[in-house]
C-alpha cells in the first residue's frame, strides 16, 4: 500500500493518541505499532478479507517486548495480563475453528489484548466485547440496508481496530482529565 499524506496524518494522530493514552508505559510499543499498521490493515482487510502476517505478526513481537518491559520495570510478571490475553485468544480461536473468524483476526486479537491487558485485563476484555457489539451493529445495518445474503461475512479486522482505538481514546481522555485535575 502506498503511503499518502492522509495515511501519514492518520498514523500520526493514532500514534499521538496511543502516547497520550499510555503515557510511554508498557503497552506503548505495541500501540505505536498498531498506529503504524492500522490504516493498511483496514484497507487490505476490506478489499481482500485478509490480515497479512507481515503486518500482524510483528505486533506479537511488540507485545512480547512490552511484557518484558513491564516485568523489568515493575519487578513482577504481568500474570493477569497474560492470562486475559490467552483467554481472549482461545475464545477467538474457538470461533475460528467454528468458521466464524479468520486466523488474522485471532492474531490481531492477540496483539490488541497483549497491549491493552497491560493497562488492565478488563480493558482488553472491554475492547474485544466492544468489537463484537460494533460488528453486530455493522452486520445488522448491512442486512437491513442491502438485504444481503446472511452467509456473507464482514471484514472483522477493521472492527477490532476500531474498538482498540475507541478504548485508546477513552484512556487518553482519562489521562488528560487526570493531568488537568493535578
């Protein structure tokens, strides 16, 4: 995908949101990676119904680096974060095995959950739950508006990313309100 000024602007805005939301804490490396690849992942998934490993798998490495960073900085392993990520990925893998999701969606969930669970395991759970709510609303709107075949699938990667960035915006707003009160 060719970078355009609009693409660069979106990446810059997402990166700034990630930095404000996480304040340079563990999780920031993964969030910045997601800022870099989100526009491309959305376009590719909408067009091809694929989330390329070349864009998703490095995010798994970034999440691993964030886990190590958390462990070194805090002196303890983020057990709750890792358990939450494993549970969310296992649930998504079950949906994949039932034919409801692609493996790219499962891997992207691992990246998103790995990032957000370092803030709180419940933050990661909320993001994934929000993705299913948004995906359901989007699917219903398509069915109502276009009367499409019920077997047709939506690109779920953009919905996962939208939920991730919605949570990041909420965290950034929370961080900004804490700064303004202090």
